């Protein structure tokens, strides 16, 4: 009541005005910095993830009328510039020659899991679309996310306008992730799965009882990296040039395909998407310019930071009451997708005689992305699988956006 009276006296809907860009920018970057600091400082925060902490801060600030639900900073800066620029930087690791050469059998089970994600999206949509408006776009976003990761979610959230449901979908996704990762670790220790699947890495750890190698790799992976002024300049120049080229290609090819009929609409949506071409151009640069890419430092850090800004922004327009009513249904939706993915991975892995560790990590790389899969491999002491699962998960960044847009097009998003 007092807050409403106070805002009425100010003559606006929030404490910080929508046109006070510097105040909003200060709050946004401070919130993202706090989320990253908490994630790296405290165990409880790392379990929640910095991404969700940033989203929750934005959610609280907007629902308490501290910040507006729409403004130039969110709609015309973060969405239009930060998100597209972050994607090519994160895709600099997508050297296709290296991925195909070094991933071995794990790539096969990863692709089976990706097929399971797509099948799960169609099944979940069939069961729940009468109850959730805008589920076509959510299906596309979660398909990309559950094959690649947050970078694909960001790209597809920009491609398909689904409104406030984005934040609810993100909350549901992260609630499910906590249960899912616990479930995978539980499966690795279950007698039933150890009886029916080979598990050489688990046996090796049990015999040696030593996890020091994995711990050393974890410390090395998260260590501080050198970065120069030239690296920053080259990273930003590269990102902007890739996005500019992708926009030109998308506009040209999209203009050649009429947006009429089911098939042509799907083709127009796919080939006219700037994010399809951002992914394609980035992948080509990473593959054929590997010597130049190897000289760059900081691309993953800068790209991830830009995606964190995106995660803050998607939490802004969300209504808490809407999240409370929609999250249970969205949790069911994402749960169906994850269960189908796991069924494809474990049944396919059994038929093809894959090791239990490969199956677990491939499913993790699908649903959680390369960093969570590598983290699980490190935590379990499966040191030799860290490199392959990182590469497999990175490949998911490449195909996730393609398949997400395909699913969205087929569902009429």
C-alpha cells in the first residue's frame, strides 16, 4: 500500500524510471557481479548456480517495483546486442575437426540422446499444450537447451517471443536440474545399473581409491587466465563481425523464401534466422581458423558474462504469481523431456554395449551442457572422460539452435 502510494507520488510504475538507463545498468551489472561472486564463493550458491541467482535478483527487483518491466536497456541493448555477441564467443570452442576426432563412441550416444530430447519435446507438447499458452516457443527453447545449453536457450528465446513464460521456464528448468544431477550420481552407484552395464572407470577408481588427478584438473580448469588488451579488442571485433555477417545472410536468404504454407514457413523460419547463421559462421571460423582462435584468450569469459546479463533480463518481466501457477506445469514439461532423453541414452547405450560412464556423461552433456558434464566427470574421478565430454557438449552448442528452431517451426511457433 505504501509502495503504491510512494510510486504514485513519483508518477511512475517503479522506483527507478524506465528512462534512467545508467541507474538500471548499475543495478544490472552489480547484480550479475554479486551472482558470480556468490557462485564461486559459497557451496550453496554454486548448487543454485549464478545464473539463477541473477535471475532471482531481477525477479525480486521487478516484483517489488524497484525496476521497470520494460526499458531501452533490456529491450534494445541486452536483447539486441549482448545476446547475439555472446554466442559467437562461446562457440569459439566448436572446432568440428577436433570434435569428430577426439570424442569417439561418446558422440554416438550423445546424438542418440539429442534425438531423445527432440522426441521428448514433441511428446511433452502433445500432452501439455492445451494447458500452457505459448508452449511452442518453450518447446523450441528447451530443445536447444537440452541438446546444447544456456547459449542455445538465449538464442532461441530471442528467436521465439514467449513473454513472461521465459522466466518460469528457466525456474522450472533449474529446479529439475538439481534433481536430475542427483539422479545421475545415484544411478552411477546403483547395483542394478552396475550389473547391466560395463563400468571400467568406476572400477578403476574403486581399485585405486585416488581422486587427486581429478581434483587437480578441476583446480586447473577454473584457474585465472591471462588476457591482454589485444585479446579483448579481437574478441569484440570477431563477435560483432560474425553477427553482422549472419544478419546479412539471414536477410538475403530469408527474403528468397516466402513465408506461406507449413513447409515454406518452416524453411523461412530456419534459414531466415540470424541465430542459425551466427551458429554456422561461428562454427566455420572455429573449425577453419583454429590457429587464430588458439591465440585468443578470454572469449569464454566474455561470452559467459554477456549471457549472464541476458539471464538477468529474462527475470525482469516475470510475475511471481504467474511463476507459481505456471512452474509446476513447466516442471512436468521439462521432466518429460529429460526422462525421454535418459530412456534413449540408457536403452541405446545398452543395445550398443556402451559403458555406464559414457551414457551418464552423454545424457548430462545433453541436458546440462559441457561444463556440468565435465564437472560430473571430475567429481567422480573419471579424468580421461573430461576432455571428450567437453567436446561432445560443445558440439551440442552447434546443433542445439538448429534443432530448436526446427522444432519450433514444426510446432508453429
